[in-house]
C-alpha cells in the first residue's frame, strides 16, 4: 500500500472514473490501495473526495485550528466610535452616597470578621433609605436599598437593623418602600456554581436578584458576605472573574450600584491594602470602590488618648482601591457601641444588646485650649530654660525638648497631640528656629523663638502680654 500524497500536506490524486461514488462528500480516509480503491482504516485524516467531470479527485484539507474554527465578527463588532466626532459631554457618574456607592460600579468593604463591616453597611443603607447623612457622607439622592444577608438569618438581620434604627431615631414607617431585607439561605442559590461536569454555570441567585431589583426599583444591592454569594473556587482567578463579570454586567444593565463586603485573608491588619481580600484578586480587580475597615492600633490609641482596653471600639475606614476619585486622603473613623433593643422576656430579662456604629472624630489637639492658655505656653517656650539655653523641636534634645514641655503645660494632651501643636506652630511661623551659643557645650545650637506678630490673637510684644 502506498501513500498517494507522498507525505505532502496537500495534494490531489485522480481516482479511476469507474469507481462508484457520490458527487461530493467527506469521509475519514488515509490511503488508496494498489488498485487506487478507497479504503477506510478507521479514525484518520479528513480527505475531501469530489467528482470532476469523468474523474474523481481526492484532496487533503488543512487541519482546522484547535478548539474549532474562529468565530465570525458579531453584528455589532467592537462598537467602536470616532472620538473626533464625539463632541457631546457624558452625564455625571451616578453617585449615591459619598464615594462609597455609585451606579454601574462594584463596591466592597474588606475587613476581618467582627470588626464592624456589617454595622457600617447597615448604617450606610439607612442613610440612603432615609436621605440623611447618618455616616457623615453626602447623600446624593434618596435610594432604594436591598440588603441580602447570606450569613445571618432573618431574626438576626432584624436585630441589627433595629439597633441602628434606635440609635439614629428612625421610625419603621420612614423605611417603607425604601429598604428591603432578604436572608435567602441555601434556597436562594448562588450567582455562579460548578455543575457535575466541572463547568461554571449561572445559579439561581442571579435570577432572584434580577427579579427583586425589577420588582422594587432597587438602586443599591448589598450581598454580605461575597464569599457566600458564589459556589466556585475562591482561589481560582478565572472562576472568580466570571462571578465578578456577572456582577459588573448586572450593575451596568440595571443601572444600579452593587456592594459585596469581603473577608480578609489571615495576617496583620493593613489599612488601605486591598490585596488583603480573601481568595483570588479578581473581585478587587473588578471593584472600583474598595475600602478597608481596620481596628485602631495600639499606637493610634496612644496618640488619641484612648485606653488600650477600649481601642477596638474604634475602627478606621481607608481607601484601598478607588478608581473613580482621587486616591489617598486621611482615614475616616467610626465608633462601635452596643444598643439595647428593649426586647426583654421572662426568660431573657435583659433582652439583647446589638452592635451599631456612628462617625467619630479624634479629639483635636487644640480642643480645650483657649487663647490665654496657648499664649502662656508660648511665653514659656520663648523664655527658654533660664540658663542661656532654649527649647528645640529637634530629636534627642534631652531637657531642651519642647514637646515634653507642651505636654506638661497642657496636662490632658497625649505626646502625639503635643507634637502636632508644635508642628503646626512651626509650619505657621509662630515658632521659628534660630542659632544661638549653647553655654554648656560651648558650641552653636538651634533653639526656638516666638514670632510676636503671629501669636494667637496677639499684635503686642511678648513682654506686654
């Protein structure tokens, strides 16, 4: 038996005209026998056999690309447009609450369990549903909110919402038609899951969400926590990307904001680090408004004058991955506290106390310091140590260090607050560094003097105060 193609990829071979054959057909063939008769030895190369007048021809077709032929362009193609002709202005982004939620985009709050992310999200939901700036964020428009708890049951979610309502003095009637709650449990399904063949398919939760959004004209959907919303491997970026894409498409198609609070991986807290989110990075990559919520650290507690045993009642909110607005900026602080639900029974006479949250601002270093007190401190700095030496803001200055002096004179201020006062005076020119001769070391040294014209409320010379 010989190979009629002689090892070549493509060729044509004439087949005797006496051979009975259909006009055009495709069969699995490999060789012609010695009499040029076609044989079918099994699963072989695709050969095309056709009639050409009184001849039959056989042609080896090129191998199709792996995975099948490339798809043709869709009717809409890329949907590209000419930027030179695009002279109109796009509408503003559809912000709902501060820089936390925006129509057509995914938000996320990344935090350890028990830090307060659910309490914060409930407070923000109430802010939107009532149109009141309960969390210190601007409410762009009163909005309908759907809170979907995938971790708590209905009774627990009711307790949490009631605690926030009691603290902010919100009547249930004020939320009528504006705040919707759901605790679907396992029956609610997943956004995406794996079928028996290992394929990623849409789950029941997607259809349920779409139905609720349509039925109630929802503006914000919050799925808490994200890890319970899907049934794919959370460390598989490709699988998680399909879940994130589903959420992005839903937000864009329905013109809504979508929020997916997320747990962090194990490790030390890192305010502002979006990569601490649990599992693959696809969710954070798809998110446009990602924040972290972190307990107050020991160092922060010391600087704010908060007892160490109370510091976990205070949490900081930091921008982690915020693509739609300017990055950075100071942390925003919140305080956690318990709210009595007044739901006592004979069996539980104390009833429940449930966590709620409110905005908190660290006490200003200038609080409780009037003009007279500030000028008294400046008098002491200007007078120096009385032995020809002057105070300095430079480190390792021993008894000449000005920060301990300010702290002693202000009594209630922490070391960090005293340092902030000195830094502000240096920046504003109230305190000015100058060089003098140190009588102890007999060398030049840097000291601090007071700029009379910039003292608080002062225009007179120091000695006349």
